[in-house]
C-alpha cells in the first residue's frame, strides 16, 4: 500500500481546490447526499433501488432534496452512471426538477469556473437532457449557461462551451422556438460571439453561429425585435459576412420580408435595449468583479501618474460598506486588465463592458454623493486600454450609442451621462481623450446612417439638451469652446451645435478637483434617475435597482484595511430626555463603541423596559429617543438582512441584532398590555427617522420562531404610523425592500401575499415592484412557490384588472407577469376580455402570450366572440392565425360557435349607415357565410 502524506487534504471530485482552500460547503453537501443515496441502493437490483429511492423521497422534503441532489451529484462525477442517474432522477423527483434546477443555477453563477473538467462536461450534458425532456424552466438554465460564454475569449474551454450550447440549440430547435426570450438571448449572444471567431481554425464554428442567427432572425424576427437598438449594433459588426450582408440589406431596404409588422430599422434604433441583454454578455465572474470595482474600491481621481481609473465604495445593498483606501485602485485596475483584457481577442470585450456600465450600472444618490467609483472613470480607463483603431471606434460607438436616437420620454439620462462626464473630467488631465470623443460625436451624425442623418442629429441634440435640463453639467460652452481643443474641432463644434457654444455670463467652469462623479448639488430625478433638485431616488424605474438584484454575494474580497467607523452623534437629542433615560442611552452608545454585544443587548433591553413602563413619557421625549436609537443603530440597517445560506439556525442568528429586541418585546406582549401601545408609538417614531424599520419588522415576523403566526402585528404597526393605512405602509416598505435587497423581497413575497391578500391582490402595485427587479432564476422560484401552493398572486375577481395594468410595463416585466399568471390554475376565460384592450402594435407581449395559451385551449363561445370582436387591421394576424389553428384542431366546435355568433348578430337590430353599411364601432364585421348545401 502506497504511503500518502498524513496531513494531505483529499481532493474532491467536483471543484478544483488547493491545499490552502477550505472545504467548499456546496461540495461537502453534495458529497453527503451521494453517501445517503449509496446507503439506500447498495447491494440492490435496479428495480429494488428505484423502489427504495421512491419510498425515501415520500418521507418528507428533506429526504426528497437529499435523494435528488445525491443523484444529481453522482451524475456530475460518474459519467458511466449518468444515464441511470438521470432516469432515476426523473422518476423520483416530486417538484418538476426544481431542486436540481436551483442547484444548477447556483453552480453556473458561483462555481462554474472552479468545476473540474468531468463535472463541467457532465453539467452541459445534463442541460441537454433537461432540454430534451422539456423540463419546465430549462430555458432559464440555458440562458444562464449562455452567460458563461465569455466574449473576447478564444481559449479551448470557452470555445468548447460555445459550441456545446450552440449544438443544444440547433438540436432542439423546436423547443427553442417556444421561448421568445431564449430566442432573443441566444441570437444576441451568438451575434456578439461571431466577431471573436474570425480566425481560420474557427471558421466552422463561426459558420454554425451565422447559420443559427440567420435562421432565427428570418423565422422569428419579431421575437428578436425586443432586443432593441443593440441588435443593429451587433448586426453592423458582422454585416460583411456574405449571409449577414443579405440580411442586412433586407433590414435596410426590404423590412417587410423579415416580418409584415416590422416597419424598418428606425423601429429598432428608437427602442432602448433592456439591461437583461446588456448583462448577458458579461460572465457572472466578470460581472461580480466589475461590480466590486465600482462598489468597494476608492481611488484618487487625478493621479499624478495619469492613471485614469478612480474608484469608490458601494455594497451590494448600497449601504455604505467598508471602502478600500485611496490610491489602492491601481492594483484592481491592473488585475482586471490581466484577467480579462490582456489578449488581442479581448479588444472586443471593451464594448460589452461599456454598454453594461452605461445601461446597467445606475448608481443611487447615496453612491453619487460619496467618493464611490464614478462610471465615467472606468469608461475613460477602458478607452485608454484600446490598442487598435477598430476597437477604439467600436468602444466610442458603444459609449455614444444611446445618444443617437435619444428620446427624453423613453430613454434614461443615466445612459448618456457617462459620455458627457468622461469628456468633462478629461479636459484638464487628458485633453486628447476629450478631443477624440467630441470629434467622434460630431462625425457620427452624418456617417452613422446617411438616410437617418436628421434623426441622429436630433437624437444628439436631445441628449445635450436633456443633459443641461437635468444639470449634469451647468453649461456646455466651457467644454465645446475650450482653448485646449484645436481650432478645427472648435469650429466644427460651433457649426454643429451653435446653441451650446455661447458662454454664460459670467463664465462658470466647475473646478475638476471639486467634483466627484458629477455636480453634487444636483439630485437625481425620482422618476427617471436624472439630475435635478428633487427628492433623492434611484436611477430609473425600468432599470430596477442598480446592482442589488443579484442573488449571489460578491466573492472578490477587498484587500483588508482598517476602517474608521464614524461614531454616532446623539448630542442634539440627549438634552430632551429625562435623566434616567439619558443615562441609559449614553450607556447604550458607550457599549456600542466598546463593541461589547452582551452589554449592548442588556443595556438596550433595560432602556426599552424603562421606556414602555414609563407613564410620563411624552411625545417630545419619544421622538428624541427614536432619534437617538436611529443614530446609534444605523449600521444595523446597512448590508444584507437575509443570510446567504437560509437555514433555521442562520435565520435565528440574523434576527438577534439589538434592534430586533424591540420587535421581540412587541411580539411577546399582549395587545391589552399598557406598554404595547407605547412600544408601537415608539416604533412609529423610529419609522419616521429610519424608514427601513418597516421591512425589517416584516422580516423578523417571518424569520423568527418567536414571531410564528404573529405577522398581523404588522397591521397594528402600520396603523400606529403617521401613514395610518396598512396598504400605503406595506407598499412603501416593500418598495424600500425592493431598492435595498431583491433577495429579501423574494423571500418575503409568499408571506406578504398570504397574510395580506386584500392589500396585495386587489392591484398590481406590488407585483410590478417584484417583476421590475427579479431575474429569471427568481422568477422560476416564484413560479414554483405558486405551483406548490405556497403563493397566490392572482385571484379571479382582480386578475383581469392587474393584467390590464401590466400593459404599460416593460417587456420583461410583462412576460414575467404572464408567466406567473400561467403558473396559477385560473381559467383562461377569466381574462379573455383583455383582448378588447390589446392593440397589435402596442401590446405584442400580451398578444403573444395569449396566442400561445389560446392555441392550447378548445375554443369556447366566449373565446370566439372576443377573438372575432378584435379591431380589424390588415397587418394584425392574431385573429386569423388563431382561427386557422382552431379550424385545424376543433373545426366542428369552431363552426358551431361562429354560427351562434352569426345568429345572435342577425337577431340584433343594426344601425344602418350610408357607406356600405360599415359597423360604427370600428370592429371588423363578421363576413356573411354561405349556407351549406345538403347533398343527397
């Protein structure tokens, strides 16, 4: 027997690790599940093993998860047993593969780069099998897998992954065609990858990608239209490929060939690309590290060495985390460049990064007013790393792309802000960068697409006007007519933009050294994330909540340095407290500064006890105490509330903060206790000082065992607040939660809907908050909650009204809403009247979802009536396509219903008109049908 080192750590079979790495929790869990499966089936025949597994999963949720994950892990690590494990998995699972799908997504998002070669290949094989089996939500897994294909990377592993995923899509084309979002996402991905695969040895792969994209674009062009203007940008990059050239010509000159409902290239260029597509071209690891650089690294804006990258801090929940010190940014900048931008092929990645920063990273006011890394600084650095003219031109186009057809009513100021700030802040330290960007902005107007020169000129003009309206820059003259620019460029700027070249009186040029990432005296507009003198708010309703909707934790940890926490200043309120309470509050503050948790908890308990037993505690003192507590415990409201790994132990630990003692006291009191109302009043006062207290209370009532069954205490709290209304208070708290932590929002959702049905089911307000920020994985999890009976988001009496409200929402939000609706068991006839509200050009999302559902239904009289009552338009093929399908499947039933409608129509008095008897309400008249001839 060969001797082995005594202390050597055994290498796992799932993840690559070194002797210095701690054992991975996920790998450890999966190994335990493998052991559990082996203990059940060892020594048994296949039939006996299957019976044993089936019997075990029926014992409970824990056993079900254990067996499913054990078979899943065996499948990844034992290729020889893969077929049998997959067969057993399909037979014994009781949740539509949900537990496996969730774990696949977790591995893809967090562990994929650490997978050993065998598990990586097996994971892709498993995804192929899930697709073949038509497992619900497999499209979400495929989209996550697409995200792992890195742009600007021609390594063997990355090429293998790209080809493997492409083969799945080609083999299962019919399945792909059922998911509009998957069609659009895969086309967007492979159009982008074609650019990287131009080397002679990669031409076979490139040809497969070209064929796939051409096929999808020609067969399902309307599904691809939802990509928006970036579809044109990607097509421009590959237009010289012969097959793509033909498509490009049709796009420009013969759009009706692609789809009768497609009006031309301007339709695409005026539609902003959703962040879902922009984010899909960064791998999870790349996205995490880029978000880290914009969230934890602080740097000097004007470094003597001329480095462009500067930085700042923002936690995943945007709650002022510990920041890396000034001057540290160079290390992270160099690291990111070595990791992703050092190869020649990675030049194309700059465009993906710039589009992501402009379209996805939309900081809040709290971030903008700190020393956090401004977006313009990263973009400026990326521009300086371009080593070829083509890459530099493409990067500049990516930066200005949203300017070209900017519409203030539809587009966000945050998409155009980085470009103007790069130019503004570069004028002193890097005037050449400002000059080249201004030159590009002028020349792109006539050269982007000459037939649309007028529209491009108007788009750029709209951008500059909106920038001044929202006070991103007070004036443009110091930028456009700066003596550091050469005479020819200044002359071109005066010719193109005379309106912006007149200097203000007196001239006002903002000092660069006094700027952070913008002029701090101007706040962002609440509605559109713009700069204005209005209330602080997040960047843009459509863009969800900058970086907070991620389900994973940032794994790229900062270089640790000492952080000085600003002490809580409660001096302004102490004098308003009576002596005993003042002493306890000072004790409480002292215990906080000494970082003594036990003393903190004890002191806090005593102060609360004193509070609710004090009969002469007036309103002024209550307000002062609330102000003190809000200041002392302000860090409790920063960072994530929900633990990453949700277990009973971690949930109980998360509700042990000192501030949760208020909630605990509230829960343990009887409502007729004299201290109950006093404590509620104090919470209401604290709520005015710290609005986050509302959703923290909701979390405590759901997560704490002590609060089991006490969720309705929240109603008492809501009525005690200044709002005095449960619905208003609940919506405000859920909105605050949405802005701070999307994971927590999803965690609270089932309880909120079940405990407060009258407040949540009667309108679409909460639903809109949810679908505006969730990703595809969270959507799938909510659908599973619905199907398991844990969550009801619609009921028959209000679902129609909510779906009508959703018609004004963004495309992904509407698709998510329909997916959640279809997860319920509500008869389709309940929402058929929505057809009266749907216009074929304005509501393609709802129409496409309805069309796919109606084709599965046997037509009823009400369905036929509503379909035939749709307004008639030559380009609207909804009615004809649906009737044709019904006629092929249910011809007798359809004929009977049409006959019934004709009889009813003939029996009703008609309004006669002078012009060919046209129907006055604009609906398409039912054509006269000849009576059938009866043949002997």
